[in-house]
C-alpha cells in the first residue's frame, strides 16, 4: 500500500516539477554593470606578496662559527667585537639579535678542527665561547 502511494505521488507531481521554462528573450537585451570596490590595503598586500625576492647574494654551506659573547646591550657586544678584531683582524665577525640578546659570532670555518684551533686561543679572553654548527658564507680563498 505504501509503495502504491509513493508511486502515485511521483506520477502526479513529476510533470509539475519539470514544466518551468526559462525566458531567455530578455537576457540578450540587458547589459549589466559590475562595480568592484576594494580597500587600498588589499592592493598593497597583494603587491607585497607578489614581490620577487632575489636569491641570496652569497652562497652558503654547512660549517662552524664560534659564539664569543652575548649581552642584552649592543654596546657591550660591540666592545667585545672590537677586542676580537684587534686580536684576529682577518676573521669575519657577525652580530645577530634574538630577543632579548645580541650575539657575537666569528668565523666561517669549514671544519670543526679549524674552529677548535681559534677557540683554544680565545678561552682566556672570552671564557664563555663555544662552537656552533650553522650555515656559513664560503670562506675567502687567500
């Protein structure tokens, strides 16, 4: 009985569902205008995200640096840097900042042994130094 009721409902209602037609005669004559309003900050953000970032100017390899000193005040790190440069004028120095400290790192050593040689002569003047493994710039060839 239920099946007969469902079939009869389907037979009587299906022509009603499919009898609607779309009138396309007016669509061809109407010309619509779309106006897009956009915030200028969105345009700036799109421009910033679309910037071409140049590749690193100096190639880097895995190597070693010696972290000599760190402090929350840059002037103390600059003094330590000056002291190191007077001792080793040919070795490159780098100051980096990671809140709340400034870090003085020296050298672009390819091997741990190269870094250890310099570290041994620095223990008296910079007792808290230690060797870090990180990406270094290619050392200059003399």
